[in-house]
C-alpha cells in the first residue's frame, strides 16, 4: 500500500541532525505513577465510609447516535470511541453540592463520594465544569474494584483549565462560565469520584458541576481495553519483529475527548539531544489533536501490546498515564501535532530517535501503530517516494513529486496495513549507510487492505512531511533546543530537533 507521511526537510541546513533513542530510567519516571500507588495504600488506611450518591443512566437507546456527524472513517479523521451523555441533575455547582454527603475525616477535613454508571460502557470519563476550586482539594477517580486510583489535585485541574483560558480567552455564556476538565479514563461502566477537602476549607468553595460524561465503548471492530484482536487478520504484532523491538516502547495509544466525544489515535515519544534530562515531546497528527482544549484531555496508554507473537494476550506491563499535554505546534498543511506530555512517561518508555536527513526512496521502512485500538502492530515495507497533497474537505488529493516539492512521504507495505486508530503513528526508515533506523514521518491515513497491502494509489496512505523549522521554533520557545539547531523529520509525524 502506498502510505503518505509528513516529514521535515530544509536544504539550508549545513548538516543533517540525528537524535538517538533515550530510555526512560526508573528515577526519571517517578513523577508519573508514584502518586497512584501511594493512593492505593492511602485508601486501604482511610477508606471512605460515608453515604454515597448514585447516578445510573438508562442504557443508550439508539446506535444512530453513536457516530458524530462527519465522523465516518476515512483518511484524516480520528477513530471515534466515545459519545457524550448529559447529566442534567449535576450540571451546576449548586446541583452537585446538593447531592453530596460530606463525611468528616479523622485527620481533619471532609470527603464526599459520587458514583455514576452508564450501562454498556467499556470505559467512562467525567467532564467537570470548573468555575472555582481550592488548589489543595484532592480528586480521586476509580472503578468499584479500585484496581487503579487516579489522584488529581485542585491545583492540577486549575492548571489544565488555565491552558484553555490562555489559548481561548474567557467564555461569555453563563453556562460556560467555567471550563471543562476531563477525568482520567476509567475502565468499566461505573466511575467513582471522591472529593477530599483539607481542614479549614468550606464545601461552598468547591465551584464544580458535572454536566456530562463520555461513554466509551467498542464500536464495530474497535478495541478499547479488555477486547483485543479487532484489527485486520493480516496485521502483525510488533513483538513478532525483533528488528524493531527497541522502537516499540516509544509508541503509545492515545484517547482524547472533545465536547464529550472521545477518539483514539497513535503517537510517538521523541528524543532530543540538547537537554540533560529528557523532555517528553510527543508527536501525532493534527487531525487527532489540533488545539489546546483537546490536548489537555489526553490520556496515553503504554506497552499495550501482546505478551508474545500471536498470543492475543495483553502484556501485564500495560500502563495508563493521565495528565494531558501542552500543544507546542500544529499544522493543518502537514497534519502534524507536536506536544509536550504533562506527565512523565513510565519506566521502560523510549524516546524515539529521528533524523533530519532527506528520506531515501527504496529504503526499508516500518510503521508502529494501534489499528482500531488493538494491541500494538507493525507494518513493514519500503519508501516509495514523495507526494504533493492538497486538502479541500472532505477531499484529500495527492500526486507524485520529488524531495524538493513533496510535502508527504509514500510508503508501500508488504506486511501489515493502516486502519482507523493508526492515525498519527510514526514512520521509521533504515539508514542505508549505517543500518540505523530513525523516525522520518507521521501517518495521516490510507486505504490499504489485506488484499492490497501495497495499494498503488498515491493518495492511499498519506504520511505528511513535516518541515522541521516549525516544530523547532516550538521547541526553542520552551527551551528544548538551542537556537540554530535543526529539526528532524518524523515519518508520518513531525520530529523536533
């Protein structure tokens, strides 16, 4: 199949820049998940025992409501995995406060618990509309089995909401006087949220409503959590190919939410050479995340892969990291979204190496992705060449080009294909002179199939070629690179330098 990916290239660079892989150490990853483990112990020691307010929604009534308008699967459209459900009895701070039963805690302060169920959901996340919040409030999100407890401070919620104020300005409408914070994704059809107020803080200071939840479920052929094996039969587990084992841990499955609608894409963690401590720069597609409001809702899922080649069993190393991301650069033209994750990636994650050298037609390539949200897969093929693409929604047209004009890369697969959910995944190329492999592009989409993996249509699988200067400016603005350095091209994804 011919795959098009964006990549970065600038003829004015004096020399090409290569960024090698970086592995996340045990020490570097402490900030990401330690609080969750600590909270498990805390809950056993101080379990909430007060009255709980329950909200149980009716089962969804119509599959016709499942698909958002204009959301039908096609290149350049993210895979939809969730729908909004309104919570009219909880939508204002006054309404929420009226149903909460506050319990005095032995160590001081108060706590209240709310439990919400949406039948047939595989996962849920809550939308909290924030008008004011004590910074030292603690929010705890979990399922009834308490398998994982996500702890979020009021300060963190205000920080993420603050992203939206800075990028969008204050809302004017009364019903949007606050901003929406989306909770971590919680597996199952029930989500519990606990509010913990410290001593001396009045419950009236909690200006939060819950007007909406996102009901995530397995749409036809889509894997979310417990279900695997929903991608095409010709897909290949990433653990089956020893050559790329070192790359696979730089790739994460993404879930993000916009106005209650939830979506799934793939993204890649990127290396850079200028900082002593790795910064979690993260690359995906602009049609997945194109603004700060959506970036703030991002949850990433790491090591979502098979235990062994063809096992169909999810690795016990699988981890979810919540916390959102800061959007540094996005481009509709190259379909690139370049972010910095706001939570530390887990131990064992890899910062992918990338290069700013012009990709070489005929070189061996690979794409690592989560087709239909399934266990991590790998495509193998060759770089077919360059293309120039134009977009007039809903149409996207590409024609063959050369390296000086083409803004997309074309990859032809002989193993594996692209499916919904693969969007934003990276393209790696083996360097012919050294044998090393680096990221060179980001996937926009494609139309390959098991019957025609090497689809000859130049517009079938698009990998935008990202011009490095734009993400480099974003990195320079946040101190990620020294002035004058170059950006790598990330196959199908933009690579910072």
